[in-house]
C-alpha cells in the first residue's frame, strides 16, 4: 500500500511511481504492486537506460510534457 499512500499525500502532483523488484518475485506480487498505486514495476537488474526509457514513456502521457519530449519515431507534430 506504499504507492497508494504516496499518491494520497497533498501536492503529489504529476509524478510517476516505479518499483524495483528482485528477480525472484512472483508475477502476482508485481501485479499487486501495480494495482496498489505504482505505475511500473521493473526488475532490480535492469539498466539505467531501461529505467530512463520507462520514465519517458510514462511522462509522454501527460499533456504538459508532450511539447518537451520527442515522439518515439523522431518526428514532431505540427503546431
């Protein structure tokens, strides 16, 4: 319930929550973490590049960040 408690705090705003989990964690526990408020669950052995890619993918969903982040195919939308 850590994710739900963090999201309930005042001024949480437009933040994303990611959980790093050990490799031996069951898929059921990973799914429960996502249901309890985490946006993404990753393996603890993933690289920094993987973490950055997941963060960018999650931030792309917020309209205020779309103008700052490039589209995945490299093209920008016309104004």
